[in-house]
C-alpha cells in the first residue's frame, strides 16, 4: 500500500515529466529493456510492461518483482548487483 507521501511524490514527478515532455522531443532509440518492479505494484506492473513494449517497440529482456516499495528499489542489493553485472557485461 502506498503512503500519502509516496503518492504525492509520484504525482509531482509525473507532473514534472509531463511538463518536460511537452517541450522536449527525442528520437527513439533501440535498446534492451530491463525492469524491476515493486511487489506492491501488482498487476499495474504488467500494464506498465505492456505500455513500455508498445511505445518502445522492444521486448523486455527481463522483468523482476522486488520486495521493496517503489522508492527503495534503487537501493535494493539485488537490483544493484544485477545492474553492476549488466554494466560489466556490456563493457566487455
């Protein structure tokens, strides 16, 4: 369950990104897509995955649910280890 603070923070980020998107136009790039989702997201993560695949025209390379809330995912040891391994693999 999201807290009022998390909802407020998410809304503020959404509004900021929406404002940026009205003024910035980027050419699409083709890249591998990896996703880590909060277990709290439930079925919403599946909808988001579909949206990502449709808008990027890329198939997700991996998708994982993490036992952390949305704001804690970036500090999760498993996520950090996976990102480090991906970066090392790409650098080789």
